[in-house]
C-alpha cells in the first residue's frame, strides 16, 4: 500500500520524487486512480476496515448472549420451578433471580448500543476521510488534464462528478467492510442460535436464502445498467444548463428559448423514462424479496407449531426462535440493501474514474517536484521538426526555428496558420505530437514545471483571473509554494497540527495555506514594501495604475490596521480644503460642519451626520429605524416631516401623473416609484378626507420616508425652510448624544479630525458634499484631489487600497481591457526569462498597444519576448520575425530582410 | 430659487409662453440648474450636443472658430435660448458658448426637449419662427460679407 501523503515540505529528494530522469513515457511514481471501488477501499483503508470489523466481532458474543437471555428469563425465571437458583455462586429466590436476569438484559442492551455507537463513529470518519481523498485525487487529476481535453469536456459535466456524484460513496466506503461483516456476523449468530435450538427450524429459516442469492443479482444487473445510463443523462443535463448560462446572450438574441425549452423537456423526459423503469424493476426486486422473506415465518408457524404440539420443542424455544428470526430478518434485509448500495456505488465510482484518466496527463512528479535550485534559462530555444496534431488535424508540421534568449521575436501569420499553437507549445501548454523543443540543452517537456512555470510567462488572448482581490491576482504568478512558515500561538498550533495530521491521513497535500506563499525574490524584491513598489511600477507598464488609483479612491481603508496611512489621508483632507479656498473654489464642496445644515446633502444624511457602518442606519431604511423615529418624536420633527412628505407626494403626483410607467424620468427624478404612485394617490385621498393626523401609521411612515431624500438645490421644492434646518440640527445633536451603546458601532460620525473607516477614501478626503448646480463640479473636484494626492505623495496609498478591490468571479468586475492588463502585469511581475504574449493585446487601442509594446520591450531588454501578433505591421521593430502559413514556417529573419515586395510578410502587412 | 420661481421665469420666455404650467413645472424639475464661473465653457464647437440651455442670470459669448482664432458672433443674456441646433439636427455644436460673467442656466436634456416639441406644436412653431429669424439675420450678414469681399477684390485685383 502506498499510502503516503504528498509531503512537499520534505527535502526534494524524498522517495516520491526520486526520479533520476523523469519522462512522460515512464510510469508516474504515483499510481493512477484505482479502477475498482474495492481496489480503492483496500489500498487506502484496509487497516481501518479491519479495525472496524474486529470491533464488530468483539461485539458479537454480547449480542448472542442478549438473544439467549429472553429464553432463560421465560423458561427458568418465569416458568421455572427449581428455586433457589444458582447464579455465579449466589443462591437466589425466584423474584430476585428474575430481577437480576432483567438487570443483565438491560446492561446488555446498553453494551450493544455502545458498540454500535463506537463502530458507527469509526465508519463515518473513515467514510469522510476516503471521500476527502477521492475528491482530492479527482481535483488533482483535473489539474493534470492535458489542455485539449478541456475542449472536449465541459465544467458542467466535471463539477458534479467531484461534488455531488461521489458524495454517497463516502457513506458506502465507511460501510464497505463493517456493514457486511456485522450483518453476516449477526446473521451467522442468529442462524447458529437457531440451529442450536432446532436444526430443522434453522434450515427452514435459511432455506430460501440461496434462491434470493441467485435471483436478486440477476434482476439487479438490469437496474445497474439503467443506473449507469441515468448518471450519464444527468451529467449531460448539467452540461446543458451550463451551456445555456454561457450562451444566454445567443439564446435571447436569437429568440431560441422555445427550442431550448423543448430540448430540455426532452432530456427531462428521458431521465423520467429511465427513472420510471428503475423504479419498476427496483420495486419488483423489493416485492420478490418481501415475498420470499414472508415465506419463512410460514414455515415457522407450520413446522414449529407442529413440533411444539407433538412435544419435541418447548413453547419457550419457539418464541425465542421467532425472536431470533425477527433479528435474522433485519441483518438479511440490511445485506440485501447493502448489495444494492454496493452495486450503485461501484457504478458511480467506475463511471467517475474513467472520466478522470484521459491520455496525455501531465506527469505527477514533474508537476510537483521542487528542485533545490531553479537556474535561469539561458542559451537558445531550439524547435526541431515539431508537429502538432489536434483532433486528427495537423495544426503544425515540420516546424524548426532557433530563438536566442536575449532577442525579441514576433510571430505572425493569418488566423489558423498555427502561430498561436507555437506560442502555447513554447509555454508548454501543449505537448508536441512529434519533434523536440529544447532550451539550452534541456528538453522543455522534461523539465519540472517548477522551472518552466517560474521562468516562462505566458499571456493568452483572454485573461484567466480568479475571484479574489486585485493584489492576489497580480501576485498569482509568484505563489508557487510557501516561502516561510505561518506563525501560530500554542492553541492555533495544536489546531493546525490536527488539521495537518488529518490531511495526511486522507492523502491530501500538507502545505499551509496560511503561510506566506509570495516569492519576493522572483519579483526582484527583498521585502513586502519593495515588492509593493515593484508592483506599482509594473502597473505603470500597462497603464493600469490609473485604473487602480480610481478603484482605490472608491475603496476603504482600515485606520486601525494602517494608522499612519489614515493620518496622511487626513492631511490630504486639510490640504484639499486649503486648495479650495486658495483657488476660490470653496463653492464646489460644502464641507461637513456639525453646527450647520449641509444643503447639498440629503435631509437624511443631515440627520445622521455620519456614515452607516452596516444596514442598521442605511439611507433607504433610515426613516424606519426605531431609534431615529424616537429622536424625531423627541424634537417634534415627525409631524413636520410627514407634512413635507405630503407636499412631496402631491408634487410628484402632479408632475409625473401623465408619464408612462416605463419612462426614464421615473428612475431619474421621481421620489416615488411608478408602481407606488397609485398607493400615494390613495394616501393623498385619505389625507383629504380624514386629515393627516388620523392617517394609519403605515401611511404616515411612507410619507415620512419621502423628505429624507430631499436635497434642496437639486430638487428645488422649497420645503426645507430655515425652521426645519434648525430642528434637523437639533435632532442631529439629540441623535448623537443619546445614541445607545449597542448602536454606537453602527455609525461613524463625521469628524473633521478623524478618519472615517466606513467611508471611501474619496469621501474622507472630500469631507463634504460636491455642490449641485456648479457646472463640471465633479470633474473639477476629481482633478483637485488628484493634484493634492500627487503633491503629498499619497497616490501609492490610494493604489494600495485599490489593490484590495475584489474583482469578482473570473474578474467580472473589471472591464475586458483591465483584465488583459492585469494578466500582462502578472506575467511581467515574475521577471520571466521568456515572456510569451499570444495575441495578448488584441483588445487594446492602437496607440495604447504601441505604447505598451514599447514599455514591455524596454522592461524585458536582454531577455526573451515571443510575441504572437494579430497585426503583422507591429512586428517591424522586433529583432526577428517568424512567419507562419498553413502550419509551417514560411519565412524567418530580421524584419528588414523580409520586407521584399513578394514576401509573405509583406503580403500580410499590406492585407491589413 | 425654488421650482415655482423657475416656472415663472420660464413663462417669461416666448418659446414656452403657450405651455401649461404643470408641464413647465416638469420641465423645470427635470432640468438641471447650473452655475458657471466666468470663462467656463458650456459647450464646445465640434462636440456632439446633448442639451440646450436657457440663460437665467449673467451673460455668455457665442464664439465661432476662424483662421484667426475664435470670433464672438453673439452675446447671450437672460431668457436667451441656445444650443438647440445641435440637438435638433444631430450635428456637432456649431459654436462654442462661454460664460462672460457668473452665469446661471437651465440645462434641458435633449430627450425632454424633443418630447416637448412633439407634444406642443405651438412650441415647435415658435421655435421655427425663432430659427427662421436667425437664418434671416445670418443671410443678411452673409450678403453683407460677400459684398465686402467683392469690394475688396475690386480694390486689390491680383
């Protein structure tokens, strides 16, 4: 049994990796997935299975005795005549004897239950470990799939295999030995007990077992086949749903919903058919089982009764046998169910495993081997007679070229000429079908991935990003293995050790996710601060720094974690205020002042005078907040606000009465949603009839909410009078002074001398509202902020906050252009010896592309760039050009030498 | 200034004289009231237009680019209407408008402006009259310019 965990923090020469000359053709030192479920179970859990079985065996005598005891109680204690009876040397009368036996019976119940509990826990734990191991191995196999395999398999099929399909296997594996063992044991015990009572009755009890054992598997086989079919159909259903989600744009744009629905209905129909047939057959098996099971009692009553009547069997014995038979039926039924479960699990396992062993998987050792040293790649890339075949199509044929590792090479050609595949072959993403690629004197495809993945960078046409912060995505290319240990206190350490032990038990990788994985040296930095400086520099190459700066202004900073940064931003707040007054631009921003009503903020913001930390005081629900309501009541503002609400509602009803409900003005200008207008008309009507004071509380609340959104210079309704402002200020003070302790953490009050953790960087620097009605105010303020931050040398802090931006699943919260820029920055950051760009700038504007090209080439001066281009004219400045046509290199050399009018290169350039 | 005052102001403008007060109120409510500093530009010649402006307070110059730099072709004051050509014909701005003093305007978005024109034919007629009048003025100026150019040619035959 090779039950080793993947111990990567061991020395590189650990036995798992002691491969002198690893080659993809040699068998990997790690055996492939077991083909059969029991193979997998035996290989990884035999000792545990034996332990469970042993415990089960130990429990059997107790069980046997607990079966025998009722007979003793009836025959000797209740119906017995010879007293005092002897028990363990004591002489007991009938009643004490009965009580002692009953006491023993109770103790046995307890002991049997205890055994059951313990073995159940053991089985459950084993099942979970094995499930964990299986999932880990499956996932690891996915990471080793050859790239073209992903074109044939969809995530919709693979994901459910790892998540839901294998789930029941955990339960089964825990039971794989234990359950049949315990039930066979119980069955044997019960049968033995019966034979002891009467061989005839024993024979009767098991007479039908051979019949069941013969017929049931036969019937089951057909059910199994249907089960396989069902799994496949469900998988293709999952795939179909995945495809529909991916192609939702096409489905809408082509009005294809009906076709999709029909297709889906047909699939569901097939699943129904299969399921229905499974049910029919499965329940028939059940029916047959039950019938055969009930035949046995028939024998007992007839034969047993006959024997009792003729006097060759005591009534007590028959009762005990019937009792034992009841216990017999249990294990037998369990065994039959187990058989069905086993078959079901076997099919699931085999069907999953066969999907996870495609040909051409990446070698296990090459993937995880950690060489002691990773030398830089030097010399020349030599491509010798390389062919690449995909789906029986020859994509590349007889390709030979040499690329010195200090040159910048452009690869051009028409779409489908094979140029992209060359880029991927050089990045080792594809494996040549023939020929060799060597770097220096090493075969590219025999190097450990630790070398190629760190020394070669590849950026494809569409960036693959992960759901994490921008920073994590940029540092992705530097995180190959932990570079240090995480620090733990004693309690955490114990917890970590337990987790580690458990991971090893399940054959999972034992690297610590909490450790620092960032390889500073790879980025040419020695510390986190140096890396950050380097990162910001790298952002500049693709002009991503501007984007990140803007994200940073919208982001938040935790002043507790970064007090000095918060202090510097407060400096920016002061500097901005100075700038505004110096340049006579105070009109642009109305600063927050605890003693003054801020006319450019909403009435709600003026009441709160702070930033809500969570949803408790959020703007939309502020009017409903009980504490806010009590404050408004206290200062007598409620009635005025309801009256204002009435006026707002009336104005809205008048203004928007004739607009259709889908008109954009509703969205842009109205205080009331189009759908709610009729409600408000009702409230206004009731107000006219019974007066505002007699309106229902719900109506009053709806009115109360309206003025919270009022901004006088924007809405110009003339409702916020001086008197109202005065009272709002009063309410603001009451709100802050009386704020209960439990609500205090829910709000960050505006305080000119304090950094506001709940507000964005920009809001903190502004410390006020941008004025409405001042032309271009937003842009002018933005420019001013930028000036102030540059002057104070604070842009870096903003960019660092911007790097915390969560980019969403596959980077969906970034634009496609930004995603591509991130991918390029990520590649540059690891300072690769070879940078391969495979049409990586296709989404860039022409001037930006030219600028980025120039900067990238400056950055990688003296190192190798292989740039697969969509536009041949861009190749002119490169050291060398390789021209592809129909899978072959047709021209290569310096751009100047290829410029002849009849060359393919010239033709490509002219065609643009 | 409140919405009610703005409605009063709009009623003073001949273009809107025929429109009922409720409509004018919606126009005022959905339009932005903007202040410009002296020297700030409302719209630039050549840009695509998305709004028209009514001057409420202050003055602005209408400038047209020429070989010798921008020339002031008109000066706007309160109640003047500007910027409608570009949004009517979907052509780039024909002139630059620049604030001379502190300027307050009402900015009417293109969409709203079209809506008003289609709903109130009287407004369209007023607008037509206004534009015809401007064309008349422009043509007169052009005629004068052509005569001047010819006079100059006669005086300095090449």
